[in-house]
């Protein structure tokens, strides 16, 4: 009730220092379809091998060496030798990590590509939609080196995507090179921030995930909200159930994740955050940004429906055909 005196205009601060119209715009994002972004730098170092370890580390792993050290420690302090138990736990942990790595290598064989994946939940689903006619709701190509995912009001998103495209093309025409990703994000966020500062305007009710690549900072993933703030991420989520999605990303994300595994992780996160337990191309949009090995230029790909279904099938998340009978166990 107290907010009604201060939420009629975007330029009025409440006594607590809050801009209610901006907060309302942020709240609208929490009811929009989920968008997940994951930056996959690929393996930055060689896989773990025994020869890559230093002699000191190998000495610790040697049973006789560790036992001698444990005895020396125990005789010096007059206590038992906890180092042996610690060594066993360390060896068990390493074995578990090696098994997990082997399982990942089997499912996602090398070479591991670098890139960024964006996956989004579609709210407008209908069998009457022309899926192959570019009826994109959540993911858009901004420039040759930038794709974006949106959560919020689509009308606002379309206006801002057009603004970003014009800015990118203006820069390309003036300097004969793609606009740096962060510069494009900052220019768009300046516009969004201006709509929270001047009277007679309302904030844009949309958040963005920007996936881009430029020669200055390689692959980059940015998130922005209606207030005009933006930040860089390795993996993040906007839209409904974003806290659950963030928790899943923190649990499964690795710094050396490859693009194929990142696609699987993004689809897994959406399967956990969406209401439906089975997914198909009617409910999802998927896009990747990579670098073409032949030309060295960024390559953006928005997946077609049959490609999304194939990715879901690979991860075991595909929707079962209707009418499929369940075999009863005799």
C-alpha cells in the first residue's frame, strides 16, 4: 500500500530509495520463459596424466613415501597418523574424478569445441505455428558475431533487437569490422537506463542474454536487466525459475566444458526448470556461437526443429511419441 504514492512515475524515489517501476519491470521477467546461457571455452590445458605431475606430487601419491611421512609425523607429535586416511580419501576422490571424466569422454568424445550455447523455453506453443518459417520467440541473430536470448515482453524485445542490429550495422559500415560485443551491450544498456530516468517513459520489460565473439576478448556472455545494468558470466539464466537453474549450473558447470557438453547441460537445466518432464522442439529454441576453423570468423547457428529434437534424443530428454504403449512386465 505504501508504494502507491511513489510508483506512478519512474523518476520518483521512495523514502527507502527504491524505484518501484523498475522493480515492477524486474518482477515481470520472473514470469517469462527461461533462457539459459553457457560459455564453453573448451579444454584450456592438456588432460590429466601422471607424467604431467611434478615429482613432489608423485611422491605424495607413493604409498611407501606417504607412509614414511606419516610415521615421521606421528613419532614427532606423539599422535596417530591421520595422513594415511587423508591419502586414501584423496586417492578415492581422484579415482572418482577419473571415472567421471572417462564417462564424459565416452558421451562427448574429443575434440571439444569452444563456443557459447543459448537455450530458451517457448511460452507460445501451438501445432498451428509454422515452425520452419522463422517464428522465433526467444532467440535472435543481432549481428554476425552476436546472438541474443530474451525474457519478458516480446514487443519490447523486438524494438531493442532492432536498435542493436542498427547499431551493429552502423559500426560495421563506419569501421569495416564487427562491433565489439561489450560495446554493443553497453550501447543498448545506455538506452534502457535512459528509460528509467526521464519522465513520461516506462522501463523496458525485458532482460537479455548476449552471446558474442570478437578479436579483443574472444567468447563473451553478458546478461542485462530492465534497469540497464549488465554483467559478464560463464553461465547464467534469466526468466522463470532462474534461482533453480543457477543452482544446477553451479553444480555441473566446469571451466573446461566443451560446446557439445554445454548443449547437454543447457537442455538438462531446462528440463528441470520447465513444467513439462518431456521436451520437444515446440517448447524450445536452441542456438550456438562458434568460430569457423577455416576462416576464423564467428559462426552463429539457430537450430531448426529437427536439430533440436535430435539434440534432445541424444540427451535422453525427447518427448515420447503419443500413443506409445508401455510394455507391461509379466
